[in-house]
C-alpha cells in the first residue's frame, strides 16, 4: 500500500561503514522521520545491496517509507517502497512501468513547473523542487523559489517535497509555502543528536499543520 509523503524525509549521507549508517538512520527514524531515501553515490553495487537491505529492514520496523535514489533495479531488488529519479536518471514513464502501480515514484523538478507537469503525465507519485536554499551537498544546484510550491499546489494534486539547504531555522517557512515534506541530509545527519533533530523537524511540520 502506498504511503503519502509528509513531514521529515531523511536522505542518507555517503557513509561507507554500514554500522555507522544504520546507527544514524536508526536515530533519525526514532526521532520521527517519516521517510528515508537511500542515496550513496560513492558505494559499490555490493555495498548498496548490503546497506539497502539493512535500511529497508529498519524502515519496515519503524513504519517509515523506504525510497531508493536514482536506481530502479536496486529499488526492485530491495523491494523498496519506491524510487526517486532526477532528470539524468532515466525515463519516468519507463520507471513507472517497471515499478508497477504499487510502488512510489518521485521526480526531481528543480525550479521548473514544466518538468513537474511532464512528471505528472508520466505517472509519478510526488514532486520534488529545489534547491530552495543554498546547499552544501550541491552548491551549484539551481535555486527554486518558495513561491513555486504554491503554484505547484494549485496545479497538481500530489505531495510536494522541498530539498536543498533546509534546516531547523528555515523549515517552517518551507512548510508554510506549501511543501508537504522536507528532504534533509546535512542538517539532520551532522547534528549532535540526530534523534532530537528529527523530532524537532517533525514538531515544526506538525505545528504548521495545526496553525490556521
């Protein structure tokens, strides 16, 4: 059964040691992360399988959505809940066909509403925009204005994910702009207390949901 994305969407750092990665992700899930995307650009195929299997099990135990970055074959091999694709990561319609109807498909739309429209036509389940702020992970990334979320909210009936430079100081304005979830790497996994940080992000989201 598909889950809707909302709240904290944690994205893994490039961590070669599986034990350290699992400890960090476990803390994020304990703090309330609703979804986890496995992203490790530096890993070998064998390491991706090892880490992915362990993370999938952690997410299942926590009731969190488990998504694989840019690799449909890996997502299928891990029986992940879904996959996230960027503009260079393959054809969305083909990915939709390979995943079948029961898996989530997310697409990076950067700062372009027309990419989002094409992604919707291809059958995606959520749309990601960013970088909304300057990002240490992708310093050269295009910037997506917060106004884009209101525009996308009016036009598309899908969850919207914001990514790029999001931290506890600016997350509230991202949710207020119309994002359903915030994708976070550094601000979460570099925190001194990852579980406490995840709980704080979740609280920001919940506060935005109850405000008139």
